[in-house]
């Protein structure tokens, strides 16, 4: 688990068990770690979406996702498709 996930895990523990939360009171630590890592993934995705110009700082993640066009996979396929060479007819040289 990375540093950011540890921060989320500690925040979840304090929110549920109070300010003097200890990890021994947690029934399923693996599941709590999964929640924390999922929150980190969501935060990173939200930051990436903001960096690409979607949403605002205080907008919910679902609002940011709704701004993404529905045809994104097709658009990305066109953007990264191999380029076709353009062949121009050669002009006949006159002597």
C-alpha cells in the first residue's frame, strides 16, 4: 500500500472509530485497504480529468465524467490510427 492509501485508511479509521482509533479493532483490514486504494485511484483519475480540462476544482467526479464525450473510444482510435501516406501525382517534366 502506498503513502496516499495509508492517509485515506487512517482517515477512514478515525471517521468510523473516533480520534483514538487503533487498527486492532478493524474486522477486515484487507477490505479497508482496498477501499483506501480505490479512493487513491479515484483521486488520481479526477486529477487527470481536471488536467485535461474537464470539470472544475469543486465539481463531483461524476459531473466531470459526464463532460467526457460518449464517442471517446472511437475518437481515440482515430487519433492514434496509423497515418496514411498521401501520394500526389507527379507533374510531367517538359524538356
